[in-house]
C-alpha cells in the first residue's frame, strides 16, 4: 500500500504513487503491439487437413482491437476476439 499523506488544505488523505520505472510501456503503439505477438495456426497437409502441428504467424496492425502492457509483457485483443500475449 502506498504511503499516505494528509493534505493540509482539505484535511483529506492522498496517496503518493510511484510512477513506473518502465515508461516505455505507456508509449507502445498499435504497430509495436502487433509486432510483439504471434498467432498460432494449424499446419495443413496437401489435402487441406490439419496435421497436428502449429506455426506462428505475424499479426497485422489492422487486426489489433486493443492492447495493454504490463512490465515487458504485451497483451493484444484482435478484432476477431483472440487474446494473444507476447514480450517486448
């Protein structure tokens, strides 16, 4: 819990919150968030059936609906509802 100081003017308590040391988290753009994550898709054989393997493909900036950054981990929600996680 952050330390609490008493305000002299109103007599109310206000919390002193330290700003995060990793300010880069607040400056991540949509394009950077898209670059940080990959989507896993099934690999298909010649008949068009999945063979049980997966491969990672890039996520386009246009596919990103929203993103959040905590420490060096970025979480992206795509327009089709997938939640993808990657590192910066």
